[in-house]
C-alpha cells in the first residue's frame, strides 16, 4: 500500500494534481475557520450545541455555519442551482438543446447555473442576516453592516464554487464533492475524541462501542456494494469501412447501475426539507411556524416520512435524466451499435 502511494508521486502530472487539490482543500478549511466580525460567537456555539435542524445544516457547511465564517452558506446554493438546472433541461427546450450541443452548450448552462447560484446565495444570506437579528446574535444592527454581511456570505459561496471548479479542472476528482467530503470528515477527529471520553466515563460500554463499529463497517460496505453494482447490457458495433480502414466490430456494454441517480436526490431532498424549517427558524414567535420547525427537525417522524418520499420521487426523475434512453439510442444508431438479440427500432 505504501509502495503504491509512493509511486503516485513519481508521476509528474498526478503529483501536480494531487498537490493542487490538497492546496485548495487547505484554502477551504482556512476559510471555514475565518469568522465574520459583529457576531456573538459564544451565543452561536450555544445555539448549535442544541442540535436540531441547524446542526444538520451545519454538516453540509463543514462547520462553517456554527463558526459563522465567510463560508457559512457552504456550497449548497451551487448544488441546488445545479440540480434545478438539470431538472429544467428536461422541460425547457432551449436548455435541452444546449445540453446536446457539446462543450459550447454545456458552457452556456454552466454560466446560467453560476448566475442562479448567486441569486440563491443572496436570498439565503438575507434570510440568515434577518434570523441573526431576531435571535440577538447580531451585535451590529446597522443596515450597512447587514448589507456587507450579505455581500460577504454570497462572495464566500462564489469562492467555494470557483475553488470546486478549479479542483475539477486541475486537481483530482469532482471538486464540489471533495469540498463536501472534506467538510464532513473534518468532524471525525472531534467525534472520536468525544466517543473516547464517553467510554472512559462509562456512558458507552465496550460492547456498544464494538457494535457501533460493526454497524459503521457494514453500512460503508453496503453503500460501496450498491454504488458499484450494475447490470451490463452487451452492445455490438457493426464494422464500417472509412477510406481504406475498417472500424467497429467491437463489443462493449451499457452499464445499468443499481444507484443510477447517485447521491443527488438525497442532497436535493435535504435541501427541500431544510428550506421551510429554516424559514420557520426566523419566526420563532409564531406558534405554528415554531411547531413546523420542530416537526421538520432531523429524526422526527414527519421529517423521516417526507425525506423518504422526496428521495423516491427525485430518484425516479433524476434517473430518467441521467439515463436518457432517447439520447443513448441516437448515439448507438449514429455509430452503428445494436443490442444482441434485440431488433432495432421502437416497440
């Protein structure tokens, strides 16, 4: 294993990409610990110590929201904008046309996604500033400061979006996924220390700890198995003569994944449920909204029910988007591909 890791650094391009990715991750983590002025950080820490919907939202922000750093909004506005744009491509003709125009069309969609991200970030930043004012955490109530706060939070999200795109282009893996992953695993050392303390004082027994570790391993193994599981549909390409050369005649396959939609439906379902609960946090003096906020807290029956329903709905529609049968059929027709023992054409 160590020999494999050492060999990675012998490949110049891979070494360069790895160093670039680590550098960008360091910038992200530094920004997550850079607090904004004018916030009662002690009151914020006590507020998030209560758990609930705020702690769940802070998970996606990598802890930046509880510290109220420049990255407090996290990358969620960009993720939501990207998911919405993906869904709109199947209902808006011009977006569907752009998605088929190759790199030029994708650049147009990316540009609109960025603008949409800024709009979502401004709305969320305004809501957060209003909420902080209501709960008394905002120590400066000046209108100019609130405007500066909104601009700073929006700029933080835009910077995260840019860093993610840079990692994707010049680093290793998908930049946005890496930013989310790093933000989540950054909590692991603290959680391990807290668990050890609970074991030492007898709050958690040794058998319970071993059971927890076993569940942890089984869940990860199950996720990996489902994520990698696929059914391969064999595809054969006819031989074609172009000029003096013969092309095709090779066999390949269409991968039908068990989890075709990936993690996107889960993220989008979480964002949908977080939105009304977050709005309700701003108006805690209204009894109905306060009850709604409590009912939509993670772990509550209503939250779990709606969460499961939304995941099923979004998985159904997003799988149809990611596995577009019409586009796949057009590509196979273009390159002379066919599925064995299946006659080409519509049923």
